[in-house]
């Protein structure tokens, strides 16, 4: 038992740089020392102390069972952090231990080559506020008042997160310099907070026996556009290595990894925009997209309120049902990527008319073989005040003799577009709005080639053409040429069909962490000097993880609840006896997720199988997230019960790990519910605003107050937490 306690304490961070053989462990927790006792002991022993470093005051262990080894240790230097660590930093620590990553700067790991297993556990629903008291887990405990955060206390300083006054916190170094004040000192607000059982809320106390600290871990996101990005991708996707060859060309560089990209010929219907995609990108929806009459009627009422109905000059292509677009198998040529569909690329040019409206001046259709199907100039109904010649190439001399009006062009298009026609274009919603036309089968290159920084940003057609086609369009004084643009869109779609779904996305410039680890050389097993071929990995998650991030893992284990996740992690780490699914001895790296706390708190929108969750979850899993969220706010005991159950699962996973295993836990995000609510309101506002509804008739008013509320909600949602230890 004594040796076990020493082993668990090997990674415990206390304020000493060297081992202290004279220190005798006390059974306050499995780390061997309480934080206060250790600090007191080290204050009396200054002979082997180096300021700021936190390491291990016990004898080094030499054996794991009967095998000699050097135990890995984690060392954190206090005051080094100037910001929260990121989920990507956790990935960096993983790659440093098991891959080709460089040594992290935010923490030091000794004997990293002796890490035998790495387990990364994502636990959405845990909040940093649970550890500082702002999220109470007991009814008699009140949340910390807002003004409590404006004053630093000795207790806060000892705990590791020193709180500063609001005035000092908001004052920049430049403002302090103008006032003649010295630069602000590092307050340690980003430092990890030591975990002590006597200072934690009851459901969290077992964490102090496993981890020395709780870390503030920031989720990825975009502060400019108020976006929170995926915490799964942040750790399960890794950037492809950069080319070592210098590039002197200007503009976008060719996509990385092109030579190593595994092309997968894909039928064009794979890239059809879903109704959700069309709605999110402000398309006016065709009636055929709705399966039942009730939804179709609601859509018709919405269009009427936004002046987008047939009474307002809009037309719908002649498609009665979405299923009419399907082509019989016998009519599809074997290996055809068009799947028997007619592909037409559409591009339009606009001008500005009286009142500041944008109206159509030219429309072009190009077929799959590049031939021009239609190219028409259109005279606007209102007088033109700006022909936008610098962009469209349209001049007054070109439009003066034109007699074609928008209704004439609409009738031509209705005779060309059939249920088997797929319209493709770049940001096609603006072209269809100018045409006052709806069609259910759409492929938008701004969506299938997403912006590297994610929505709502969209790459320009010129940029995509230069990057992926190696050609420049829209050159010269003539501006855009709608036929040239339509052909560029056509080439981009053809390339997408030849390369596959991942081409032109973040996945094309990134690779799975499992693929990257598979290239890493692993040391020989059981002390053998011969190196193995690479690192193996597993994904353990609810549902069917083999369909997503687990597709390139050695093993993907699907579960229905957290209890199954715990058992599956144990199986992945230690292996099957017969090696039937998990190789004997287990895999090197395991990523897993516990979701019952997330379900209870209403933080997730989709549950793989709610019926199975309800049968075995620690707390009732309700599909209505708001109901669950309100109940946990008004009843801290229910939240405490859910947290205690989740912490118990974390402890079970920890206890089943072998020695020399690096165990990292992270929450992913903070509370995302307010972000989702505000973003939904913003979508409604933008839809109504773009329809030119009068301000007093808008159902949602979006002002700077709402914008700032969304910004604050995103900041809160990105504030996660994490733990790490070497067992």
C-alpha cells in the first residue's frame, strides 16, 4: 500500500524542484500529501528548493512489477502561463509522448518516452465554476457574488487563481503607463488550481485523489465572428506537416497533402445541400423540400410574410415532390458520377437601381460539358443608377437595346429546369434571389469548399479557382464574366467528385490523429529493443464512432451509456484476452467521451438513442434540453447526483489504468446553451432584415446589446476545464 501511494504521488505538483527523500507521506489522499501540508513542509526545507517549480518530494520508483523503469513526471512552473491552455495543447502533449511533436512550453514532462498508455477523456457538462463555487452543487451553498471576484484574498492566492480588482484587470499596460503606474504583475489567473479535497464540493472530492490540479482549458473558437468550434476536432485532427520547399508565388498556396491525398470518386448527389444547409445560408425554400403539408404551409406563410411568394413575382420550378428527383437505377450508366442527373452551372450579374435595390442584368447557364445553355441580358424594371461595370462588365450601351424582362427569363428557366436538374453555383442564394426563383436540388461551392476559418466566412470564387484549379479568373477591366464564373464552378464541382468529400475541407489540410500516430515509431513491447511499426489507437463513444472520427482508429467501440464507456475504455487499454477485437495488451492511445452529465444538463442537441440512455443513465435524460436545464438550476441536489456519478466513472477509468499511463480529462466547452439561443435569434433577424421588412415589423430586434450578449456567451462557452496525471 505504501508503494502504491508513492506511485500515485509521482506526478503531484508541489513547490519543490528536487526529490525530498526525508519526507514521509500522509494518507490525506492517494497523492500522499495534502497541499497545505506539503507547502508547510517545503517552507521548512529550503535546501533543495528552486523557486516556481513544482515536482515530486518522494523517492523515484525504479520498478513496475518486476520490470525496471523510469517513471514519467509532469512539472509545472508557476507564473509561466499568460493565457489559458488550449485543447490543442493537450494534443501537443500527446504527440510529444507518442508522436513527432515538440516539447510543450506550458508544462515539462520528464521521461516522456516511458509513457506506456495515453487516455484522453472528454466529459462535457463539467464546469470550471464547480471548482470555484460559482456553480453550486448543494442547495445551502450560494454562488459567489459578482463583487466577490473584484477583490483578491489570501485564500484565493493560495488556491492558485488570484483574483484582481476590476479596475486593474481591465486596464491595459499602455493605460497604466499613461497614468504613471508600473506594468501589471502576473496575477496567476491562468495557472492551474491545486485540488484539495477539503476545499472541493462533496461530489468533486474524489478528483483530488487522482489529479493534482484543475486547469482552465480554452476551447477553440472565433472571437470576431462569435463562434465556438468543435472540441472533438481540436484533439482528434492534426495539421498536415508543412512543406519544406519555399514558395515564392503570391496568393493562395496549393492545398497541402495533394500528393498524399487518397482520392475517392464520389457521385455528385452526395454534395446536394440539405434543407438545413439551405435554410442556414438564406435560401428561399422550394415547397418540394417539405415532406408534409403542415411544414409546407408554414413555409408558404413565411415566404408570404417576407414578400417571397408567387404573388410577389417569385416562381418555383416544376417539382412536386423531392423524390421526383431520383433517377431509376436502370437509367444510370455504370460508374457515372452525375447519377443520371442534368447538371447546370448558374451565375448572374447585378446592377444597382433607384432606391438602392440590387437587380438582375445577366444570367448564364453552362452544362456539364461546358457548353453555354443560356446567356441572357435582362433589363431591370427600375432605372439603373450604377451598372457595376467594374464587377459585372455590364454597360449602359449593352442594356439599352434589351427588351427581356425578369418574367420572360423566369419562363425560359422553368422550361429548362426539370426534377432531374441539379443547379450548381457559388453563393447561389444571391443569384436565385435576383432571379426570384426556387429549386430544391442545389450544390453550392461556397459550402462544399468551406472557408478555412469556418462559417459564416465564405471563400471567394476567385480564391478557390486559384488555390484548387491553379487558374485566375475575373481579371482585367471587364470585371466578372458570368460564363467564366459558371465554368469555374463547374470545374470545382468536377474536382470534388473526383477527389471525394474531404477534398477542399479542413480534413484535406488536416489528418486524423490516429493516422499521424500510426507513423510514429513505438518502442518494443515488454522491454524488447525492437521497435514496433507504429502507435495504435481507439475511440470509445456513444452511438457508432466508427462512422466518424473513429474511422481511422485501430478500434472503435460504440456504447449506449457511460457505464458501457467505462468498461470499453478498460477493454481498449488492456486488450481482449483472445485479441478478437482489441489487440492483446490493448492500444497505445484511447479517446473516450462520457455524456450522461451533458445529457442531464441539456447541453447536447442530438442523442444517439434516447431510449437506451433513459434506461441506464444516472439521472433522467429528457429530450427537451430546456426542461432539464431548468431543473438542474432549481435543484442543485439533482446536479450534484449527476456530477457524483460522472466523477465515479472517471475514478473507475483511472483505477483500471496500468502504471506509467498518462490520463487527461477535459470538458470540451463551457455552457453552450445561451450561444445557441442567441445565434438562432440572429438567424431569424438576418432573414427578415434581408427581406427588407420594416424595422418596426421585425419579430427580432438585433442591436449592439444582443451582439455584446452573444460575445459574452461565446466567451463563457469557451471556458472549459481539464485535469492530467501520470498514474
